């Protein structure tokens, strides 16, 4: 499987093989409806914010190229669900723009530290720009989630706002955003 294996995602769509940090190869591809149970299970297992099944299906139907899953050893171990919205820019103050929104991203503990989330983020951002004309992308992240904040900073996201009491348990969230101009 050495042929066609990339170190970093390079495709806009379809299936691609990525060599993880430890040499394990994982697959990135678009979500399919038969992935629903696995994605819901990952969401419930690794994130405190859970969504009903119809919410995942709605995002898949609206933005299928920007709903990414990762497989390791033939099973889904991560997902990234995105949408594109129209609103005020976080990057260019006072400018209305098409904004990609990272709704949810999760990776099972046994598949972490391989580059799965990093590669899903790149692939998802590229899809939001090229298929849905997003000019920037943003997300909400718990202020206590240092590993995620560090990942987003590595991807050139900047903290642009603080949402007090954003999460159900009362924790604050940072809004982090970046331009997609160079994507």
C-alpha cells in the first residue's frame, strides 16, 4: 500500500491514503450514510456536545463534500462535520462573507496523535472553499481544550472572540477563525 500514500492530504474529494505519524496508514474520504452509526458513536464517546442522528444527516445532505471521515484498519475512527453560512466576517470586520463553520470534529482515543484531526481539518477547509465558496472558516472550542486549541493554532486559526457560558455546563468557548485565501 506504499504507492499512492500521502503524508498530508492533497485531494479535494474521493478516498485517499494518509501515512500517520507512527507509520500507520489511514483513509480520508467523504461521509456516507452507512457511516452514521459509527459517527454518532464517536460523537457520544469523545465529545460532551451530542447531536441527534438527523442533525448529521442534514449536514451530509447540505454539504456532502465537507463532511469528512477517517478510517483506520477498516473502521471509522474520526469525523469532521462542516457547513457554510453567510454572515459578518471574523477576519475582515464589517464585511459580509461566506464562512465555513466547523460544527463538530472527533477522533477516537486509539487513533489520536496520528495526524487524523489535522488532515481532516485541511481536507474539510479545502472542501468548504472549493465546493461551497467559503472565504474564511471558524469554530467554537472550549477554553479548557488545550490540545484542540494548539491544533487550530498550528492550522493558523486565531482567537477572535470569547463566548461566555457557551456550553451546556457553563464553560466558555473561544471562537477561532482563519482566512481561506491561501487554501
